[in-house]
C-alpha cells in the first residue's frame, strides 16, 4: 500500500511505473481467471466511507491486462478479483491510498483507486507510457501482497506458534492452493514467509550490511541515491518501511525495471553498474533478497538475471570451491551432502544446517584426503514466537520443516561454537584447517539447490599438532573465498 498527500499533491512514495504495451484485449491470454468487479458487485468489497465502486473502462482494462501479462504464475494466480474504486481522502490534509489489499478480508482482491491524479484514474492511466507503467507497478506491488497471503494460507500454524498473518485458504481454488503448498515446501517456509524475510534483513543489519526498517519514517529516505538504498538492503525508499513492503517493492521493480519515467529499481541499477562478477558487501542483502523472491516464483529467471547483472556466486558444481587471490585453488566435489540436525552447548540448543563434501587438502605437512563441512545455525529467533510459554517449540520443529539457511552468517570460532567451516583428515577425522573468522553468504536456497560463498578473513592450519595462522598474526590481506553449491535433486 502506498499513500499520496492529497492537499499538496506531493507524492510520498516516488511514482512507480512499468512498460506500456500494445493494446491488449480483455480478458488477457494468461491470468484469464481474474474477474474485474463492476459497480453492481459492491457486496463483494469492504465498504469505505465516501468510496464508490466503478466499472472499468477500456483503457483501465487494457493496462490491467498489460500488468497481468508481466506477472509470473504465483502472482497471477494469487489475484482472483480486481476492484476499481474511487476513494478520495477524507479532507485536504489527509493521505490517500492509491492501491491496496485487505489483510483480514478478501485477501485475493486488489483494490485500485481511480480518484483524481492517482495512477489508475481513467484519464491518468493513458496519459503516457510512464503513467501507465506507474499504474502497473502499483498493481504488481499489491499482487505480491496477495501472493504472500496465498502462501500464508498453506503454512503450518501449529505447533510452532510463530507470529504470522493467517489467510483464508477457501479464497483460492484447489489447484492454486496446491501451487502455494509446493512453493512453501520447496522453500521450507512453514514458519512464515514474512518472518523469514525479516530474519534475513535483520541478520544483514546485525553485521552492518543493511539498515533497520524505518516504519513511518521511511519518507526520510525519499530522494536518497541508489547506492545508499541498495546498500541499506532496499530496492526503493518505500521498501525501507517494513518487511512486507520491502518484498513487494523488490518484486515489482525487478519485474518492470526501467519502464517507468522515474524508475525506482535502485538495487538493480547499482548491481548492473558493477564491473565483474564479485558480490560486494553493499550488494549482498539485495542480491540475497532477489534470490529469495526468485525461488518463491515471484519473479522469473529473466527478471532475476536482468536485475543482478553480472553478479554471481562462482560455484559451478556441487561441493566446495576454494579461491585464493581470485584464482581457483581447490575443489571438494566428491560425495556432496547436506542435512539439518540438532546441536547443544553448555546452556543452549540449536538447529543446525550442514553442507559437506570430500576432496584433497594441502597443508605444510602435505596433502590429505579430506572432508570440508560448513555448519550454520538455522534455529528460529525467539521473538518469532508469540507465546513465551511455547518458545521451546522452536527446537521441537521436525527437521524436515526447518527453514533453509539464507542470508548472512558470521562464521568461525571467534564468533561462537555454531557457525563453523572446517576441513578434517578423512583418515583419522582430525582437524586440518579451521576458519577462525569469516562471513558466509547464502544467496539461493530451496529444494532446487543451495548456493553460497564464504569470505575467509582468518583461517588456521593444524599441522604437526601446532596451531598457526596462514597469514601469521594478521588477518588475511586478501580474504580467501570458498564457494559452495548443493543440489539435492
């Protein structure tokens, strides 16, 4: 939902836009299940003071058809109904909403406000390609909210008691619910789509690679440059409000890119300007979030590649790939495997994801048949659970329901006992190398595969029973990079 200031007609959220396409017949060739309400369907909408349900004209239907043609299957099927409704502000100093979905009722219905200068006004929508694009971006944004609620309708509420909005499954037919169930299962999101998005963002904030959400203060970022917004972890200024708007902005702008007159695909712009394929710390959050909406099916592969540009994680095969000074060093690609288990320390317990592979390691003592293992903490955050008496439930989650690792993790014994990257001798299982300090980035994670990279800042070599830093007493000047990939299929 985006608001505009009515009295001064100043746009609070920068105008958002998409491509104007050739004239499209209604209904569109795809998403033809979508029903546009008429003025006689007022019993199907929430009654808002001063609002009037209207019949859509040909130009509005044409623009809506253009939008539906752009949307991947999950977004398309999440929307069942569209209402064109004139809803003015209550007074000159009030704000006006240009498009919205309702969180509690009619979660399959997208409302488009046709009042005055707003994007879906029947005159404004046809003024220019940019104006039409602005309207289409708003529709895709709200369709993302509908898709989130569709996925939420298939999430397990018990026994985890995680804080999440619930949705009414009966709003969608069986085949659409089945599609949503497959998306939830493929991404292991029974503990909540928005909660996982929030966790990912907060993890980047914790290591200084993103900025906290601003809630109502998001307007303070209007006019901020693309580099700042992308480095904060957002596609646009409005994405900085809260997680649910962040994911809708990330999705809609990745789909429409530069079609609007004043595009706000800031993260895409920044990543496309990068030279080379290496992911910088300033790109890591938006790169990961785009990977997440890709695995959700909210954007397709072409949208993803168009947005991230040349940036990639160089892990061509299953297993681990070591790079030193930018050059490939070693491969650990034998018998790749992954799983989730439980671990415990002095006073704590954890849920742990691990990725393992075999290969050959080299130290000052020679070469060894070795096993490399990355271990990451995937225990849900305590504050994700609304009932304090049930917080132990986060450890009772069936292992097959535990979410995949995603986002950023501080790795190494300097950061605690859980997130570790180690190489052991296969002959006697003794430790050969141990990362003391590093940062892991998991950029893609679903049943289609897990892809990530570890920037190693300090690594230790256990040789002849002695502990020594590869870089002496100082951190590695140019961090060793170890990428990994695991495809369970």
